[in-house]
């Protein structure tokens, strides 16, 4: 059964019943207003003159309104205080999260549908309201008779003000106070308890939903921030690369949202989004083993999520496990070939692969190059330069063992890749063309992947290498 749908139906039913209570409250308010009007008229009619009657009626009506508002405000405050402690109660860590619920649902599945909650509103007022609730209930039970006495005394003084008579007046005439006392007492009790009940129900339902939505929104914002921010900075890593070495990965700094996520144990998470966010926060905080644990759990929950695979790859890169990193990038690319972020990571991974030991180096670089050739970065000359370098490594590795036909095919693939670079970077003095020539010419640097083709006329022509540019002691192409 659809748990999310069940939740919506359940909440809808609750709010439907609450609307009935609100209709009842409106009818009750109208009834109290009518009672006040009748009470004021009866008090005025009992007066000896019309002028006195009008004055008494207005005084009775204003006193009645004051009683209703004062008692109603007190009752609403009590209802709010009674509702708040129960409103935001949360299950403690010792409570099981998979208890059976109606319709075959579980607390864990319902929580997943509702959204993981890592942030909560300030609980100081909850604690204060809890203390006040206990104090009020305790005093109310022990001093119940005194409370009734105070209410009756308030009614008596209100009635005496209406009739401007002494408080002890006991005549049956409404203007003398006795019936007015009864009416005032009824107004106090009715307004107090009605407002208390309505405020309690509103606090337990509408205010609860408001607070819950605020908490979930804050938690979702933290999740989205953690998911949207990269774990490692590719550009900084590529710029810090030293010749002859792979780019050193750079971890992006942790944020306040990340630190909040770290306070939640992985065992308390249910959705793959929350697990991936938790793992990303752990990675940015330098806890790579925990990050891998969280991301692997997220992948187990949602194996088709390419974004989680990409984050797993970034953590593996930071941890230094390059082969596993390359496999993770290839898997992410397989799941979502058109994802630009994955393509950017694959380009960095292709460069990383070239610094492995052969044959793994060129095997991974060629696989990544085949993907990138059809990716959103297909027009980037870098990927073709890396592919050409991989073919150079492959040619050098197989030159003594592979048949001539295979070597010819490898040479052709290298030439094709270089041609793609030249097409996309036509300026011979551009940085990428200079880097490409440096990998071809001996003595130009540590990265000499294309040196195996040195003094091959086709390569010389394609790279624009002149006789003056070639070193005098350059070795012949094997």
C-alpha cells in the first residue's frame, strides 16, 4: 500500500474533523454573543427608567464581553500550554523504529516518506510549557475548591459592578446581582473550557503540522546543500598538478549543515538521499571510511542513482584507491551517460588513470575516453589528448608482444585522437597543443606517453613538429 497516500488521507481526515470543531466554536461564539445581548437587555429592562435601563444594559454587555475575552484568553493559553509538550515529543534513541503500524506500514517507511529530520525547533519553550502544565494541574487538583471560590468571587464582583450595588446583595432582581452572578459564572466557565479545548486541538494539529513542515524543510535544505555541493574540487586539483604526477585531490570544506548531519547516526537514516548526504558530509569532514559506509548503504538502497555513485567515486579518489575510483566513475557514466557532472569527473579520472602502472593505465584511460567521446564533453580537446597518451602507453607496452596488425591499429587510434585535438585546438601555440608536443618530443618533460612515436612523419606533420624543434639526439621510432 502507498504509505505516503495513507499519510495524506489520515491527515486530511484529522483536519476535516478539526474543521467541524471550528464550526462548533463559531456557533458557540454566536451563542455566547446572543446570551450577552439577552443578558444586557434583561438587566436594562429591570431598571426603573429608560435612561437607567440603557446605561445598565450597556454596562452589562461590556462586562459580559470582558468576561468572555478574559476567560477565553486564559483558556486558550492553558490549551496551548497543554498541547505544546505533547506536540513536539520525539521518539528517543532507545525506541524501536520499525514498530508495526496499521495497514502494514512501519515507522521507518513512514519516516522515509515524511522526510528525514535532522533539525528541530528550539525546545526551551516546550520544556517551560511542560513545567507549567504540571504545576497548573498539580495546583488545580490540590486547590480545586479555592479555584471555584475565586471564580465565584470574580462573578460576584462583575455582577455588583453591573448593578452598582454592594457585593453582598442577594435580591432576586437581576439588577441587584444574584442572577447576574450566575450568568457571569457561566460565562467564565464556558469561555474558559471552550477556549482551552479549541486551543488544545489547534495546537495539537495545525501548529504541529506547521512545526513539522518547518523542521522537514530545514532538514531537506541541509540534505540538498550536502548533495549539491561537491566532495572534491576538480579545478583546484587539476591546477595543482605537477608534471609526472597525478592531480592531488582537494576536499571541499565542511559547512554548518554538514556538521549538523554528522550528529545523526547512520543507523537512524532510512532514505538513500539522507544516507548519501550523510556520507558526503563525512567525506568533507575527512572521515572517508564512514563516508564510504554511508554512500555504500545509499547505493544498496537505490542502486540506480548515478549521483551517489559519483560521490562514492570522489571519496575513493580522496582515499587514494584509484582503481576503485575509476570503476565507480565508469559505473556512474554507465547509469547516466549524459550527466555533465559525471563527464567532468570522468575527464579527471582519465588523467588519473594515465599515472597508474600499465596495462591498467591505458586500459582505464581508453575506456573513459570511449565514454567521453560520446559525452557532453566530446568537444573538449583534453579528453582526446588523454586518449592519445593512453594509445601511446598501449603501443609502448605491446610493442614487443603484439602482432604488427594490432600495433598498426593502435598507431592509427593515436593519430585519430591527435587529429581530434588539432581540430578542436587549431592554434599551435595554445597550451594544450604545447602540452601535446611535450609528450611527443624527448627531453620535454616527464610525461612522454607519445615519445614512442617520435620521428614518425605522420605524427610530425600532425603535431607540426619541425626539424629545428626536434632534439638533435632524439631517438628513432622503434
